[in-house]
């Protein structure tokens, strides 16, 4: 749910877990990616298979956000963790392509 930066600060100060949209909404994007994969290989997965793949993806996203927040001194701040993890992923891809 969208919130102002001031509201997010209140959440964090009061121990309310806040899942930033870029991480929370990733499930829809990931499901679309799984659908495109099925289409490209002309194969259909069962609901259970798609659900298991999506669960793995979402757990990985949470772990990336949580690890980044902890590593940069902001444990529990999943918004900061999502921003840091996303930035690092893009930066690493740019380095791998010789852009930096």
C-alpha cells in the first residue's frame, strides 16, 4: 500500500513491518515472467508448480531486501533494503556489460 515517507518513518519507529511496493508487487511481475517462460517453451505447469516457483522467487526477494538492510545498518527497513538490493543488482549488471 502506498505511503508517504513520513508514514513509513512512523511505521519503522513503531516496529510495523512495511513491505515496499517494488518488492510486494513483484509477485505479479514474476507470475507474468513464468507465463512467458511457459509460452516460450510451449509447456504448461500445474498450479502447484507455478505456486512453488513463485514462492521461491518471493522468498528470494525478501532475503535480498532483508540482507541488504542488515548489511547497510538498517535491519528491518525493507524499503531501504529493496532500494539497495535493486541498485546493487543493476550496478552489477552494468559492470558485467562494461558500462562502468
